[in-house]
C-alpha cells in the first residue's frame, strides 16, 4: 500500500504531508451557502467573510451570482477588489447576459453553469445535449476573450449520462475552460457511486475536475473524499455545510479529513476553522450545533466515566483527532455518565482533597442533578453538591471528608 497513491490511503497518518495531492477548496459559502433558506448576507458581511475565508487559506471563493444585480453585484465587485490570495469566481448561468454582468464586477474568473441531465436540460431550458455543447463552445471562448478564467458548472451531473459528461469535458477543455464541476445537485450519490462517476470522467480527460456535493443523505463529505480518491483535485465546500436544503460539504470537515485520512493536502489553516464557523453562523442567523464535527462546542468534551477514566491517563485512548491541531483542548465535564475517577478529578481541579467515602455519594448526586437539569454540572453546582454529600455522610460535620 503506497501512501502517495490516493486510492490506497494510509489511515494512520495524521499530518499533512507534502507528498499528498494538493486539493483546491472552492468555498461557495457566499454563493451556494447563501442559497440556504432565509440566509441573506449584507454586502459588508460578504466582504468580511471573504477576508476571513482568504485568511483561512481556501484556494477559491465563489463570491455570488452577479445576475441578481444590485447589492449582490456591489458585494462581488468589492470582494474582487480586495486583492485576495484566493481566486474570486462568480457564478453565472451559461448565458451572454450573465457573463457580461459578471465581467463588469471585476472578477477574474467565472463559473458558467449549464445542466447536464436530460431532465434539467429539457425541463428548465427546453434544449437537448447538442445545444448544451454548442452553448459551451460559444460562451466559454467568449468569456476567455473577455480575459476571464472559465470553469464549467455541470449542474445535475449525478443524474446525467456519463458519456455526455465526457463530451462536455472535451468541449469545455477545447473551448478554453480550466475545469469542469461535477455537481451532485440533488444529493443522491454515495461514496461508491461518486468514485465510479468521477473516476469515469477523470480517466477520460485531463481537464481538472471539481466535485460539488450536497448533503441530502448526509454524505456530502464522504462523497467529496471519494471524489478525491477518484482523481478530483477541486472540491466545493461551504462553512458549516451551509447551503441549499441540507447544504453542501462542510469546509471544516473536508479540510481536516483530507490530510487526516492521508488523501490530500490543502492550504487551509485548521486553527482558523472555529472562528470562521462562528462568523458565518452569526451572519447567517444560525448557530453552530454543539456536536458539529470539528467546530462544535462539545466535540472534544468528555463526560462518560469509562472514557474520562482512560483519557485522564492517556488522552489518545479516546482521541481520533488531536484537538491541539485545531487550537482546541480536551474538556472534561461531570454529568449523568460520570464515574468515580471523573468525580475525583473534578474535586481535585476545584482544589479539594477528598476522602474516598464522599465519591460514590457525589456520583449519585451528580447523576440525579444532571437528569433534572439535562446539562453537565457547573462548578458552583458541584460545590453545592459537595455540601449535600457532606450533610448526608456526616450531618453533624464531626469529620472532615474534604480538605
Ligand atoms: C443548483 C443551483 O444552485 S443553481 C443556482 C441557483 N441560484 C440562484 O437561483 C440565485 C438566485 N436567483 C435569482 O436571484 C434569480 O433566480 C435570477 C436573478 C438568477 C433570475 O431571476 P429571473 O430572471 O426572474 O428568473 P427566474 O428565477 O424566475 O427563473 C430562472 C431562469 O433561469 C433559467 N436558467 C436556469 N438555469 C440556467 C442555465 N444554466 N442557463 C441558462 N438559463 C438558466 C431558467 O430557465 C429561467 O429562465 P426563464 O426566466 O427564461 O424561464
Ligand atoms: O452548475 C454549477 O455550478 C453547480 C450549481 C450548484 O450549486 C449545484 O448544482 O448544486
């Protein structure tokens, strides 16, 4: 098994290594992310999120949809003028009007989107595959002549005939596009079908392939990783997975999983991911769920007695990901599932030297309190429970059970 071969990763490696393939993350929080129902960023919010995304190290920022006009155009123009390291790309339908509006924003790159499936071609545009190919051959060179880099967006590619996708890749490349996006628009792929589809395209073309996963089945991250195994070197992501319906592949999951699984490296600084998650959630009017992988409040917090007992001695016993790589730390709380070692640890961390007889009493009191409160026990409440335990053990306080 060779770690350099993306199809045979070495799961034991945890550090990004230079011999892993470089994967470009195209963050579309400001375009597809904002398509989540009710999410509406102000231009100043889009600008500050673009700066944060650039600081985090994504390769590309899909800044918005110029065809929306007004504030959206102003925001894209402002982002294009920031001089970011990331490529700033605008999303367009494959039409001359959208292209001209995009060019006027000052972006240097456009994603020209056209449906790939028969269903969308006929239902949305009333055209067939040949006309779709003709539009690619007309619009891509037009955009190139305007001095723009061009990616072709293959909407609904997961429901399209793979032979047509290959022809689209050929037409896109011959017309001057630098990339084709394979979009699982309605989120129906799994990792096996993603690898088969993406592998079919990457075997037939040397045009760069981007995979754009949706999370309708909770598989967007898994599918994105499968796409990399199959040769995709560009992935669409959004912060927190924000996006249409169930959203997109979360930036934080993809950026951390790629090197952790020995599949790829990116330029993303993992220590920026928490701040970014909260900035996007705030601007989106949403919250970061406590159990959200990588950036959730509780994902390095431990309550279960068996886990705490082991990781107090050796953190690696219950650690798949080192929190320090994300600028985070393990946290231990006491609650319904605490055992005696966790209670002793809590006493110790609050500065008490306890005699062993108080611990089982506290285990019971903590469990009871946690069920009533449906929350871990805060330090002040724990100290109150110490008092209760002392009253129970020795109502007259003739003996010091804690010091
Ligand atoms: C899978 C995706 O995420 S696709 C991206 C979705 N993003 C958005 O919709 C961005 C927000 N959208 C908007 O603000 C508006 O829909 C606009 C400004 C883009 C267009 O508004 P309108 O002109 O009023 O059109 P409306 O939204 O009613 O319908 C969409 C039109 O786009 C056309 N269209 C859709 N995809 C494409 C395409 N790839 N190429 C060309 N035309 C397309 C539809 O056929 C329809 O055309 P019609 O008006 O001639 O019937
Ligand atoms: O055509 C594209 O660029 C992809 C659009 C998209 O967001 C999707 O299909 O989910």
